[in-house]
C-alpha cells in the first residue's frame, strides 16, 4: 500500500515564511527549522529505498485493533521513538496539548463511526497514535502513514497544532483515503486526496462543535494562527484563494475553479476546486448528508481518478443515496450544478 506524508501547513506557505522571515531574526529560526525538518523527514523516508514510489515499504504496517488512542510525548526531540503517556480511558495528563490530541483523535473516530459507519481509519479498529511536542517550535503537523505528529508552533506564526480539531480530522483522513481510494498524491488525484482531508476535517470540526453548513465558517486552520496572524486561515473552502494575504505568508494561491487550475500543481493549490464543490453541495444538502455522499464517492474512486471521474462517480452516488433517502431528492442535480459551477463538467 502506498503511504503518504502530508504536512498540514503546505510547502508554499512554509517556504514563503522561511524566505521572508530570513530578514527578521524574530521568526526566522522557527520557520527555517520547519522547512529543514520537513526536508529531513522527506529525505529520511525516501533514503532507504531510493524513491518516493517505494515510500510505503519503509513503514511498518499498523495492526487492526479496537480503535483505541495512544498519545506519545516527544519531549521536544526531533524523533518519534518515544514513550506513550496516555492510552484509551486513561485520565488526563499534565500536558494540555496531549489531552487536546486525545480528544481530537476521539472526535475524529466518533465522526467516522457515527456519521459514516466506519471503524477507525482502516475500518478494522486501527489504533490511533498521536505525538505531541515534536521538535522545537515546529510550525507544522503531519501524518506519516501510520501516526499523527503535532508541532508546538513557534507562538508567533502558528500556535500548537493540537488546538484546531480540523488539523486532526484532516491528517487522519489521509489514512482513510489511503485505506479506500488510495488516491495518488500528485496532480488531480492528489488534489482529490487533499480535498478529501479538508472535507472530512471540517466535518469533524462541525461534528465536535455541533455546527452545520450554515453556521460554520468553512475555514481551515484558523485556530492555529498565532496572535500576529489573527483573522487569517490556511484555506477557505467557501472562497478558495482568500484565506490569507499578509507579508509573512504571502497571498493565498488556491484555485477556486478550473480557470485557476494549475496543471501538475501542488495538491494543496488545486484542492480548492474540489473543496468549493463540497461547500456548495453541503450548503444545499447539509454537511452530514454531503459527508455521506463524499464518503460513498471516495469508496468508489481509484488511485488515478481525476476530477471528471469524481464528478461522474459523485453524481452516480447521489442518485443512489437520494433514492434511499440518505440525502435530499434534489441530490443529483445539486452535485451536477456544483461540479458545473467550478468548471469540471
Ligand atoms: Zn493534507
């Protein structure tokens, strides 16, 4: 099985921060260390086998289980071979971020179980592992194919990444995609993969906060912005390309429709097109019916599926789910209108 390493804060933002903050000693250290750590992680995972295509074989295969949670304290070291500090049903620890990670893993597990009938990431009770206090001032969080890793942020650009449940929902959903459609992490399949993580990430947030399409802000990552970036976010699903515009992060380059599509571009950029489709569908059908529809779509996609294939499968699933009363009767029309609005069909 192919494994994916997705960093929550995408490379184009981290690179911009590293470039800009090179001039101001204040944030420079953390951003540059983050860029470096990301590179080291990529290199470390590729090195043993000599290529990204072989990435999966380098990692151990997680075992099915009871969907239990385990949180590890990395103690500000740049490594993951650390000890667990909280397991399922254990009382809270002294580390606030460890407890937030534990709760966020739980919200994600419960969203999948209650709304989508899925038993953990692999639908076989895979143990959910989370690492907190990874590295020093690490401005990112990632899923490495087997576990979730959270940085503390440097407190100036980003805050601790356990502070926004959509971070957790996003990263763990890369695991779900890995076990279902197995979408390749490049070009359109990569953008579908990224969008799926944003889609279920915000579904987890709405699930855990009792919100729905009409009461949610459709922003990704707004709660990990430190005070200097208050009001900014990493992505906007309603209006891709408008999440941020400031000297430190640059301007949000996300595509909102096919006129802005970047052929072969970063999945985090082109995912905006699919994110907006989901926003439009959820606004009409409700977030959780729309989630069931996207989940059915994901289960019927394949590793090289492109946007047109997703539109086709999603419309087919909408007809079936509308017939069965899972989504509104207008579901198929809603789906076609949404994919049409962004220029995919
Ligand atoms: Zn991602």
